[in-house]
C-alpha cells in the first residue's frame, strides 16, 4: 500500500470510494441518497481550493481509500475506505499519516449514529466532545478530538 497525495486523475476513484464507503455504513437518509458520485467528484476541486489536502491509499494500482484534511485547522474532514478493502488496517494507516501532518491535535465530526466509526475513533484515542444537531443533513453529529500526549523531560 502506498499513501500519496491525490492527483486530478484520482478524483473519479476518490468520489467512488467516498460514496461506496458511505453507503456501506448503512445510515444514509434521503439527503445522503440524493448525493451522486458525480456530485462528490464535482466537490473535490472546490474543497482542495478551500484548504483540503487530499491523499489516497493505493494498493496494487487501485485507489482503496481517501483522506481529506485541513492541516491549518487540525481538521480531519473525510476518511473513507472502500468496502472491498475494509478490515486491512488501511484506515489506521491513513490516520497515522494524518497524525504525522497534524502531530499535536486533530478534530473531526462524524454522524452520531455511525457507531462503527465512533467506536473506531475511540479505539484510536479520540475523545467525544459533543453531539450537535446538523440541520443540513438532518442528523446529529458527534465531534471528536485527539491530542498528542507528550512526556515531560526528566532533566
């Protein structure tokens, strides 16, 4: 597996992974269902122009996962692994990559009813800060934060 910055040639695959992974969670509502792969593909250049750093996990020439972060804000905005690639620790590798780029702190939000993601973030050391209603998507979002733990010098 190679983690690398996404190129424009990757955007179709990124949008496909994004949509397929979200569907696999099984919590979509009518608003989510209305968003197409083409809609997601169209968002990518605008999100990059707005501050996203976009990375992909490539395995045997295939894009199996995506990671979108905003380093200046310590924000992990999107992390998705294709359903066919789940369970191979690709998400953990992407999260480790995010931690190298944002080593002190990371915050994120996920759908509050996405228990699989929430349990994973908590196993990865993220702490729930709040749950808040998101009127755009008609659901509650759970906000998480991870902070690095630095051992004080023993001098």
